[in-house]
């Protein structure tokens, strides 16, 4: 299912970042928070922003929550509110509900009330930061599954000045280069003849083992 309309509940730093990023990528975003001050910065950056209580069933019905493709509940610190909001979103008919959890126990509760996916941003960011600290050439690391990762990596010295065709990264490392970033420029459709430069960052998809092997060679 292609997500087009998303409700983001809770507009702290994490929720606001999600709302803005989704909007930038073509989604219609309804940003919600019970605190009007939280809406000030995000309001100009999303389709709609409302000061409303996501734990009130009448409010969600009035907003047409059931017509949205996805809801992202980021009220991580208020366990009761996030759990009720998650439950009500599912009851309203939202197809996919993703909820932020404060800890493992909170995560289990959210699953029981209907969340389709749980995220632990503080925990996961800590893992990613630790991974980045011990691997000099991996700039960004996202665990897609047990076996595969999406990573933004700095090129090895021996890659510089060569084209993607010459490097044959898929054959040698079993990784696919899906994008190349050079400063603020982003090439989302790299060509086999693109030459790798020292200041490039490569967005690669591949087996976790292959990414770890690259780290050892950095």
C-alpha cells in the first residue's frame, strides 16, 4: 500500500521531524498535538495542523481519521495517552499504526492495543551512533532486517577515481549503489559510468555481512 495520507500525533522533535519528512516526500500530513505551542513551527510545513486530543474518539471521528492510510503515534512519554490513541486509531479503521515506545514494556502494551509496528527511537539511535563510532567509513546505518542494511558509506581510497562499472561492487561485495550524495547534491539514479570522488557518500543496500566487511577494510 502506497502511503498518501498520514496522521502524526505528538509534535515533539521526533514527531515534527517525521511529519515534515513525510510531507517533503509527497504525503498529505495531518499533524496533531494537544499543546498549541507545538503546532507553531510545524503548521507551515504540513498539509494540516490541528490542536486536538487524539485520545478523544469524537475528535478522531470528526477529523475523519479512518480515511487515513497511516497514523504515527509519537507520544512516547505518556504511556496511557499513546496507548489510547493507538487503540482508537485502529478502531477508527486506520490501516497501519506505528507507535513510539518509551521502553520494551510500553512497546508490548502498544502491540496489545493494536499497533502494527513499534519504534524505539532513543534505543535505535543509540545503536546507530555506536555503530558509526566504531566504523569509520560508515556514515549512516539502518538495519532493514536481520540480514540486510541500508547504509551511507564513504568510499574506500581504492575506489576514488573509478566508475561504478569498474568497481563492480555488486560482484565483489554483493552491494548495490542506489544513490550518490556529493555535498548538497543527491544523485538518486547513479549511472554505471559515474566516477567516484573523494567527497562522495554512497548509499548502498546489501547484506549486513558485506557492510561489516567494508568496515574492516576502511
